């Protein structure tokens, strides 16, 4: 009975993956815009919503991973991975919000420039 199987914490790993996707979504859209003849810069900023949603989901997964670790008294592990997933999720969230503000101000400037 001394060698019990270690309980896993897959939410920690998924929070890291989703957080990384949140951080990379806006730069990937900008690279797509650069190499595409049909996608414009303004169209590529739709990735701000993707970054915000993925960032929120990564933070939620990290929170659930920390709860799982607490419920198993640390046997589930994944605390450091959940921390990085939360960090990347918050970073992706900030990138998405900043991109959304930039597009919003661009829209206001073009609206007032026409009048």
C-alpha cells in the first residue's frame, strides 16, 4: 500500500496549452495578415476576441487545477504548471484587451476623420 499511483492533474497541462494559444493568437493573426493578400490588418484584429476567450479559459483551468491539487493534498501535482498556465492566460487576456482597445480607437479616429 506504500506505492499508490499518483493522481494526475490534466487541467494544469491544459491551462498551459490554452494560455500559450491565447498569447500566440494575436501575433499569429498578424503574421497571417502579412503573408495573405486577402486578409487586412483590421480583419486580423478579430483575434483579440480569441485571445480574450482563451485567456479566460486558461485562467479557469489553472484555478481548477489548483483546486484539484488542494483536494488531493498535493498528490495531484501540477501547481507550477498551473501557475504558468495562469500567467500565460492573463498575458493573453491583456494582449487581447489591448488589441481591442487599439481597434476601438482606430475606429473612433476613422469615424471622426470622415466628418
